[in-house]
C-alpha cells in the first residue's frame, strides 16, 4: 500500500527531472534555475499545493517545462490539502464554490502564463495558425491536469460515501438484530408470566388454604413450607420477567439477584443432614465482598446442587463449603449416599449442571461435577474475584 501511494510521486519527480535535463540548453541559466526550482517544489505539493504551484510558474513562463506545473495543478484540483478549522465550519455550498473558484483560477493562471510570452524570450510569431496552436496547447496544459484532479476528487468522495453507506447498513443490521432480540425476550417473558406464574400462584393459594385446614403440626408446617417456596419462586420469576423485558439498548441493569447472604437460608432449608461451612463470607464487609455476579453464581451453584441432592439422594449427609482463597471463591457441595428412597422422577430438562458450568466459565472460573469416592456426588466451582476478572 505504501509503495502504491509513493509510486506516482516518484514517477512524476523522475519525469520532471528528465524534462529539466532535456531542456537545459533551451532557455539559458535563468530558465534552468527556475526549472530546477519547480522540480524541487513537487515533493511538497501535497502539503503546500499553492506554494508549489507558484514555484513552477516561472519555469513555465521562461522555458519548456510542463510536468512540474501540471503536477501542482493536479494536486490543487484533487483537493487533498488540509483545511483549517475555520474552513471546515463553512457551509458545504460555500466550500464547493471556493474550491471551484480556486481550481478554475489556478487553471486560468497556468494557461495565461504558458500562452503569454515574456519580453526576453525569443520573438514569437503571431500568425493565425501559430496563435491557435498556442491557445490549444495552453488550454490542454491547464485543462488536462485539472480534469484528472477533479476526477480523482470525485472518486475519493464517492469512496467515502460508499464507506458511510456500508457503515449505515451495518448499524441498521445491528439495530434489526437488537429489535429481534427484544421481541423474542418479550415473547419469552410473556410466556413465562402466563404459564409458570399462573401455576405457581395456584400452588401458593392452595398451600395457604391447606396450611389453615391441615390437621397436625407436621402437615401445617409442610403446607407452610410449600407456600413460602412458591412465593420465593414467584419473586424469582418476576425478576426474570423484568430482566427479559428490559430493552437491550436501555442501558439499565437489574440487580444480579441473591448472593452469598442467601446461602445460609438455603442450607437451613435443606434439612438437618446438611451442614454449611461459609467461612463468614455472608457477614463480611461490603468492601471485601466478591462482585455481585460472582455471589449470584455461587448462590445458584449451591441452590442447584442442593436441589439435586433432594431429588436423587434424599436424606444424604451433605456439606456446603463456600470459602474465599486468595483471588478465587471456592464453592463446593459434597453429599454422601441417600438414606431414603428416591421419590418419583420429576420433570427435568437436564440443563442444570450445564447451566452452572456456563456460569462459571463466563466468569473465568472452573466447574466440576463428578461422583465422589464415598458413593455420593461432588459439585465444585472456583470463581475468580480479582479486579481484573470483574473488569472482564
């Protein structure tokens, strides 16, 4: 790319130098000096096109030099010069008019300088044919580089418009994708609310009625537990529905959900066979607490693991360990063999452990779920809590 951009400049400089050498004896030392000046001005024509064009005019008037003034005139017509801040604040129509006037004026100056002979040059024949040829030559010298420069400017402007159009299409595609996500999330939220929330509400109402009419303290306690669990499930469902209905581009965020402070309640609700070793994390200082998303992942890991124990190994002795070790949070749920017969199989999509692994990997941690040597099951996750992980 760099070679392609410098090759035209090198070719023009070589042609101009060759022209100066070929015409070195035509106009004397003064014309030769101005010819060398015009060639030397070519490398700066990109930055100072007007100054370079002015430096080539004496060579055009005194000798037979064409390449250097044509190169400078092309650069002016191409319009690749830097613009001052004041110029960029002008209206677009003013900028176009000023550019056209500048380009046309420079082309006219080049044509006039080439046509009008200087007094100390050789006598010029003013016959009709010679005059017509001189006018045509001067016009060609001025019009050709100007037309090529305007063509290059138009191509560059067209390329910029095409880039803007491509960027606009990409933004439209991204917006369409965001809108599709919003519509799908809204549909999922509506379905969850209309189906799951309805059934959970019925469970809460029925368990509340059963708690009032049940005979015996154990039956009332079981009904009350079902009512509380259904209410908690409704709260979680409402939070998820709100998250799904949140616009992708709104910039708002919902709370991450329950964290380490909710793990003791999970352990207590799991029954007397479950023992928790929380290492004081739930009561730690806010400044020392892990990020909210890490706490929420730890809560969900413990919740899912305890649910699996109740489903597949009821009555098993279970240990819940949550401990911060350096820059990671260790979450471990280990259970032994079940002491009771497993209840009838409940509907399950088989995505629980996979979802926990996804949570851990998304936070940059590790997750393992495997049978334990004692015949039970082990769920272990390490979640980074360092500032670098939070930023990621």
